[in-house]
């Protein structure tokens, strides 16, 4: 049987909060390497060029080189800058984006030795408002950074950010009120649970208008194209971070990606069923994620094999090094994943070792969530290289004359439908 | 100066909703992304250091000076190119030639590539067709001095050139 | 124990930041100090189990109203030297007198023992209980406040726009 101390560790809520922290930070900080790579190569592919394809398989080590370059550059503080605020501003954006992660649930409830846990750092009874409150502080990073640089372009960027973020935060908050009416809760995990079962329980089907408004506003909140007037390279040099260099610029840059990651994961949790697979219970029985785990392992093994085959092809090895090493590692991973899956199936883990089974179910949920998250992260990049930037008056017009009335209308219609019992 | 009025094409209700038109735009970019991934050979990009772009026949790269059959420069140090050069990057020092058939020859023929604007007027001006512009365009170097071409630099490896005559 | 540490930490910080708001020369510094103060107040609310109120404090005051303050300050872009030195000694004197009066009143009322607060119920500070309070017994002040805000908005629009339609 399992020793006592292992049980103690497994049944401590600190363990699972720490694990949630690890998942969150891997998704964000370590993920930045993947995000920048995805952004640069995605942009390149959309524009029919190869992009960074020299360092490492598929050019993925390029992001590390970028980070090293940023870290070793000279940190220039412009003369006349407000030194204190200039230093603090980049931290605000990053801190805010990382704080929001605290309330995001990464898995559903799972039972261990008779106790219930969830992969969530802080289980607040107002998680949803917490997100709105904290993300409303993000504007200070941009605004103070631009103002403290003592540069006219930066100041213009930060003024724009102030107006833009205020405008879109209202539509963002109001669009979420509609969702709140449907789910009848403000706790994020309960919102995900409300989306169990059929695909029409998903928020995107129940509240499509709220979804569109939320998506648009979250792009505006993250200062991404088509709402990147805060940087607007063609008009404002680089907007609020014109005067930033070295790791301070890096912090702004990473903060933007973390913000995007948080927005993407919130979209999944609020509108796309979080960690749920539609009709999971109907198809896979009473404990669907536990049953699915070995098949997920087999699927992962297959994906690894396909990538290994692709990366070891001569065509992919023309400009890069380490492809064969990666392929070898991937084959090893694929083999062990398949072996584990086979063991899991053969050993009948579900009845023999219930604690392992519930952890495996939790892992499956995390992976499902991450897969959905990956799509919405790609959507950020995809939209960036598809749409042109708004003009400033168009931005304001869209925010106040289209999004705000639509969000209010959405609340009214949703409220009536909920009262009538349709939703 | 007349003001040119550009009338935007009218949008119907479907287009004014934007959502579906944005989806159509996303479809177009996705198509390009997938094409780039699955058919990288069809990209219009050259993988530069390995694959060089084919140059136009009349491309003007760095200068060369043709040689006579005995290997001495064809240049007769007439100073035509130096006179015509707009940024004045050519500096010739003439000396008397040993060959009785030739009056002068360059003792020094310096071209400052940092100044040169690659306009090709020296080639036009040359009465003997001695100077020409090669297809060599990879001219980056570590010091300024290395970009001051002398006579030896201008005479070297002419065999693999197919420069303008 | 922890509650006391957090209380004195955030309380002290809030008081210090409140002093900084009026002591700072640069209006942006004052605004930043005020934002910090709002944040500390929210933390104090959270310590009192009023979580919803804490979140709303950050959302509305630190996140929205102060952004507008800062927006206006940045738009004017006042420099510290342009503001000059304040010489209104009468205002200072009056302030000191008022402060002394508040201190005297406080010391007279303060008896060194904790106030007996009502016990925290199960649903204390939740959105539901606050909603019931606002839309139940307090409906009139709530609606009057919103009418007041509406009047302010209308006033601003009237002043800002010459022609209303």
C-alpha cells in the first residue's frame, strides 16, 4: 500500500495549489518561448515566407536566442524620464497578468483518499469579479510606462491606452454579465461545470453575442491587432514602449503574451466548456476522463511519431540542427507513452488503484483545456496577421456605439430568456 | 492639384456585420499558412546564404578591371571614370607604361566602396571598356579599410564573373 | 495573528500613501499614491470578509476612476516646476486646527477597547447578500445615486457639445 507520507502529500491542498501554480507558470512563462515562436512562424507562414527556421528543429530555439539577446542588451533610461515609474511600469502589466491566473481552474474536482481537490490556486467565491478587478489595473503599466518615458510618442500611446482600455473594459464586463445570468454563478469552476454534457451547454452556443463581444474586448484589452493603437508602429514608432530597452522591454513583451494567454484560457473556460469534452459522459461512461486517459496517451504517442517522422525528413533538416536528436527523443516519449497506456489498460487501474486513476483523469482534463487554449492562442496570432489596425475614431465608435449597446441588449435579451426558462 | 475623391464600394447588410467577412479573411490567411507549411518549395522566398537569387544580366555589383592577355590591366589611366564619378570615390595615380604601344597605366587605382553609389557611370565613361561592374554584391566587411579597393582587388578572380561588357 | 499582520501592514501602507497623495509635488505621483491607497483599502475590506466590496473597490476606484484621473493629468501634462509653491498659509493653518479637532474628538471617543462588530454570517459580503441589500431596503438611495450620476453625465455632454444633435 502507499506509505503514509505520500498520502499526506497527496491529500494536502497545498500540493495541488502548487501543481496548479506550476501548470499556470508553464502555460505562461515557459510558454512564452513557444508563443513567440508560434507568433513569428505563424506570421511568416501567413505571409508565405519561412520565418526563423535555422536554430533547432523548426527554428524553436530562436525564441531562446531572442530572450538571451534581450537580457544582455544595454538598459537605456532616457534623460528626463521619471526613473521610478519608468522602472515600475513594466512590472505592473506582468504582475497583473500573472495574478489573474490565481483564480483559473485547470481541472474539475477529483477525489483522493476521500477528499476532494481541484487544480486551482485560489478558490474564491467571486473569482469572476476578481478577474475584472485585477485586469482593470493592467492599463497602469501601459499608461505609466508611456508617460514616464518623457517622449511624445510614448505619451500619445499611453493616452490612447487609457481611453481604449476604459472603453472596452465596460463592454467586457457587461458581456460577462450575460454569461453570469445563464450560469447563475460567479465562480469559474461552477461555470465550467454548468457546461457539462451536450455541446449546446457550452457558453458559445448559449450566448453567442456575449462571446463575440468578449472576444473583441479581450483583444482590445490585450492591445493586440486590430486594437494595437497603443503601439501603432506606423504612427507612434512603438507607442508606449518606444523608450524601453533590454529586459524592461522584455517584461512588456512577455506581459503582452501572458495577457493573451490569460485571455485565451478565460475564453475557453467561459465559453468553450473548459476541460469538458462534449457528450463525454454519454460516450465514455460515468468517469469519462479516467477512461479516456490511455487513449490520450496513445494519441500523444501517435502525434509524437508523426512529428518525429516529419522532423527527420531531409527537407526539414536542410537549415536546422538537432532534428534527429529531437526525433529520437520523440520516439522515446511516444514509446513510453504507448507503454504506459497499455499498462493502464491492462492493469485495470480504475478499480485497482483509484487514486492514480483520479490523478490521470485530472491530467486528461488539463490536457483537454490546454488543447482548447492552444487554439484560442493561435486565434490571437491568426487575427493579428489578417486584420488591419483600426483608426482611432473607428475604435471609439466601435467601442461606445456598437459594442456597448450590443452588450446591454445582450443582457436584456438573456435576462428575459432566462426568466422564460429557455436558457 | 485636384482632390481625388475615392468612393468606397457600398457594403450590403451582410458585409456590414463584419463577423462573417472577418471569418472569410481568416480563411484566406489560413489557406496561405497551410500552403506554406505543406508546400514550402512554393514560397517566393530564397533561403539566402545557401540559395542565391538569380541576378539581372545588367546588375551592378562591385567593380572589376579587365586584364590584357599578359595579365596587366587594360586601364590606360585616362581619368575619365574619376572625372565622371558622382560621389568621387575613384582615385587613380598614373604612371608611364613599359609597353611602347601603351602610353599610361595606373600605378594605383583606388575605389572607396563605402562612397560608391553603384551608378555605373565609370563603366559608361571608360574609353577602353576596362572597368566593368561584376555580379558580386556580398560586400559586407569588418573594417572600413577592407572596403577600399586597390588595383589588386580589382584585378582578382575575374574568371567566375559574367559582368556587363 | 496573520490577520493582525495584514491589517497593520495594509493599514499603515494606506495611511502612508494617503499622506503621499497630498505631500507629492508631481500630480502623477499623487495619483499613483492614490491608486495604491485604494488598493490597500480593498485589502482591508477583504480582511473584513467583504470580498465583493474589495473587488468592486479595485474595479471601480483603482481600475476606472483613477484611470480617468490619470488620463486628465497626462493630457494636461503638468510639470512639477510649473505648479509652483503653495503659499496659502491660511489654508494650512485651518487644516492644522481641523486636524487637532479630529484628534481631540478621536482621543475622547477612543477607549482602547475593540468595538463590538456584529457577527459574520454565512452569506456576509457575498454578491447575493449585497444585491439583496441594494435592491431591497436600500433601493431608494441606490436609484437616487444613479440619477445623480446620470445628471452629471448629461451636464458633461451639454458642456462639451455645442450642438446636441
